[in-house]
C-alpha cells in the first residue's frame, strides 16, 4: 500500500522533471535500472528520489565508460547497502 504519494512518480512525470526522454526511461526500467514500486492500471509508479539518484548515477557512470550492465550491477550493489 502506498502511503506517501508525494514521493512517487510516473515515467512521464519523471521524464518532465529529469529531462530524460520517456522512451529512454522505459528502456532503463525494462533493463532493471529503474525499479517499479507499484502499478496503477497499466502505468508504472516509481520512487521519485531513488529514480532521480539512479539517473544521476547512470549519467556519471556512462561518462566514465561503463556499460549499462556494469551500471546495473553498481546500482544493485548500492541498493543492498
């Protein structure tokens, strides 16, 4: 059950807030980089702050030459801390 709805966001809204293309965000979600926390109808709902942090990591790590697979491992490892 979602209680604090202010921290949840759809991919469309995240695209507007982050400047990323919605299709790019959907790709990252399909690859497991963005974690869906709920579904309303067919719309995925994501944690706003966590998703923005992951997007910052993706940009930083891609600039460092990491593949999306390596970035996913990094993100998953950070989530376990």
